[in-house]
């Protein structure tokens, strides 16, 4: 069984956002898969996906704090500055975290750890809605 | 052919550890796959998986040194500190390296480069045993 | 349908290089796949693959600038220095960006965003040709 679908995430402000529920609600057919894989690609170069702690808002705020100091705006080495101060740091942050997640499916849902959730990492000040391509393959029934 | 199995890695101290043999020994059925894929997900948010140099212990020690200075404990920007000084840096390190590996299989084993090995990156002082979900799909026979 | 093939990328100087066309031209059979996945693994520990902005050479130059200052040669914490000053930083950079890409296929080609392209990230001064393993699986016809 194959399923491929575009999923549009509503706009978020710059920062790290838990989107596990929003993503899974867009993919009700996952419930039919006994063993398989879910792949998510974000079709942008200034936002990324990650898997991290799903409970504390402080963790997500600290992610933003670390990335902002590690990949600073206004650094002397940036030359690609025409699209705004937040643009080039956003490309680097997005590449560090990566544009995709590959998740095992078992009994109709991602086999995540207890504390794992899907983050949308929005690296632009005003990134707008973000498009994902969700691709699923696996065995149905049981 | 699909195979999905939990693999439990024995506890390691904080640092970068070569676990290629431990992982593959837990998955003897890979030998039946002529062409396919092995996906590994670590079900934790303070440890990660990576593919890097499989020979020198110095390389793994230098990884720890770099990550410790790049994502320092005790930095002024951390607010999520209740679970210990090593906790929030562990989440960031884990996200930078990523929670999963996707490896091509050919003739019954991962088609890695000569110098590539699987690292368990343990970012907590005492992380305990770590759980992986190994998922394999592909064609058997030849 | 499964396809697995070695793809050899011609040598590049240290830096970030757009290789989307070179990779896809080596995989003409992708055109037969209606829905599927393309996985690319670079079989090296001092070069990596990334998906980022496909238009501006400045972006690729700024990537090199950021990584060179974030993972500096000659830092006091490196102990693995026998293979050259660029070797150990190359391992860390490669692990941060990762050795593989997993891309959804739709109607015979990767379903990338408008601005996304495949980067070969060459972290050695003289890395030579780089080997990829390309693995594709999916449904044919339409």
C-alpha cells in the first residue's frame, strides 16, 4: 500500500512548534497499516522538521535560543543578505536540522518514544504556511 | 518482505560509541535481503544515531569535545534546567545529529563505505539502555 | 519496483555544490515511478548531502563560511590531527548535515519544493570523487 499526500501546515511564528497532532490528523489512512514507514518532507529551505521532547514549552524556547546564538543574524560572514537578516541563518538552521523525518509505523501509528513529538522548526520571522509531502508505504491488515 | 523489531542497546557512558556490530547482530534476517533498506529510529530525545568514522577512538572523543563546547552546559540561555545540566544540551545535540539512520541494503548487509560505522551518540551522563526500532523492507532471494 | 545503483560524483573543491542534475541524470529509471522514494547515501565520513536553496551561489558560499567558523580547524580540542587539519572538522560537519537524503517521488521525479536542490557538501580540501548509493522503490505505471 502506498499513500502520498500534500499536507499544509498553518503559519507559525518563528520558533519551534509541536505539530504531531496536526500532521497525524491529516493522514487518517495510517490506521490501516500494520507495519510500514511514514516519510515527511518539508518543501522549503528555511524551515525544518525534527523529533524532540513533546512536553515542555521551555524545551522548544531553549531550542530557539540556542539556534539564534549559534547561527546569528548580522554576522560578518553573511553575504546573502538581500532577502532579510533572518534568511541566510534560516537556511543554515534548516540544513542542520534537516528537511525530512522517516518514522516507523506499527499497528497504525508512528512507533515513537514516549517523549518524542514532531517539531515544525520555523526559522523565518514570517514563514507563512508550510507544505509537507507525506509518503507512506507498508503492509495493511493484521 | 518486512521486518520490524525493537533492539535494546546496552547502557553507555556519555560520549560517542561504535555500535555497528551490536545492531547488526540483533538483525540476522538482513542476510536474506538482496536489495532493500534498513531504517533505525532511536526512541529518545537525548541520544542520537550517526554514521561516521569507524576506526579511530580519537575521532569519537573529538566528537564529544566539539559538541560539548558547541552546546555548553550552564549557558545563560537555558531555561529548562530542572532535569539536570546535561538535559537541555542533550536535546539540542540529539536534534543536530538526528534520531534515525536510513541505510541501503545490498546482498544481505548495509552498503556502507569502508570507513563508515554506526554511532550511538549518548548525550546524557547516565542515559541508561536505549531503545531502537529497526524496520527493514526489500526483496529476498537473488 | 526496486533499483539500486552506485553513482560517482566527480571531484569538487571544498565547499557546497549543487548536484541535483548530476544525480538525476544518473537515474533515468526514476521516470517510470508514479509514486515512490529515492534514497541517497554518501559512502564517506568527510562529505555529506543536504537539501537547500538552489539558486544563489552566495548561499552556498555562506554555508561554507558558517561551517568553517562553527567547526574550526586548529582548535585546541582536536586530538585526531594526523590526517590533516581539515580531517576532523570534516567528520563533524558531515555528521551535522548527515550522510543521506530520502526524497519522495511523484510522477517520475523528486517532489521537491521550488527552491530545493541537492547539495554535495565537500568538507575536505581534496576529497576526490565521491560515491553515492542510490536506492529507489515504488510503484510504476499510472
